[in-house]
């Protein structure tokens, strides 16, 4: 073999060594894995076990001081009623308090003058025993509450439901991935990544308070609450 041929072989060997991966893996092994990415959904429903309601008093008078005094007396009765219903102080929170002038137009319709004042005081209260909700509405109206808002039902501890929704979402993602793999004549490998989004329980039912009933408490319906989980899962495929 001539010296030139030996040199050429040496150059070729160096070039092959140069293109090999630095970590010693083969070119096939160094390629990123083939993947399939699917989404999974899970939902769990359960009956709520507590309710949040808004209640308050709206009063009017010719002066702001008089409207405030009337509102204060009525709200004291409302707070006393909430306390008598066994609602803890920590579960009662003032959510709105306003003093607003009331206007009336003159005969020409151009100028406006203040004819009085309106005071609105609203609190949110959490009722942990739903069997007391109907009687609570009646008692609040009887005590002087003339402003009752929507009722929102919720689940006190949603974590067990969230865990169930996550497990259902994972099962759904696996089922979807297996369906696609069979259709494509592929084999699922290990899970490479999981990302999730969990939707907390949201009110499924709203109710407005009714006038006090003489023979039975105001009826209310709690419906169901829903906890949802959505996940995105990537699998290696072979």
C-alpha cells in the first residue's frame, strides 16, 4: 500500500469518528423518540353540602342620617337572626355598603334635585347545614331583610372529588392513546409528560328567596356540583 492510500484511510476513519455522537450512542438511539399526544377529560358530580347567600337591607329617607339610622336598626336584627341560626361570625362578611342620593326632575325635565337618600347594606353568609337554608330565608325576611340575592351551592372539601376527576381524566387519556395506537399499528411506550388543568366546583343552581311561608319553610333545591379535570399526556410510541 502506498503512503497516499494509508493517509486516505486515516482521513476516512477520522471523519467517521467525528460524526458519531459524543455520548457513544448510535445515530438511531440519539434521535428523539416518536410520540403521540392526547387529551383526557374527567368529571365527577356530587351533592353540595353548604350554601352562600347574600342578604341585606335597603332603606330610604329624606336625609342621609335618617336612612342610615333605619338601615342600622334593620341590619342589627338581620345580624341577630344570622347568629340565632348558628352561623359563625367568621362566616358572615359585609360585601356592599352604599349611601346614594335620590333625584327627581323638575317640571321642565332639565334640572334635578335631591329628594332623599338610599342606604344599602349587604352581607354574605355561609350556611353549612343545608337543612337550615329554607328556614333561614324565612327568618331573614321576617327580621327585616328586604334584599336577598342569588344562592350559590358548593362543596366544602372538593379535594377528594378533584382526585377522582384526575384519575378519570388519566384513564380517558390512556384509552384514547390506545385507540390511536391500534389504528396506526403502533405500540404505546412509557408516558413522557403530563400537564393538567382542574376546574373547581362551580354553582349548578341558583335560587331567589320567596316570601315567608305560614305552614312550611321556603323550599330550595341544591342540585349537583361538578368537578372537572383536563390533562394532556404524551406517550412514546414504538
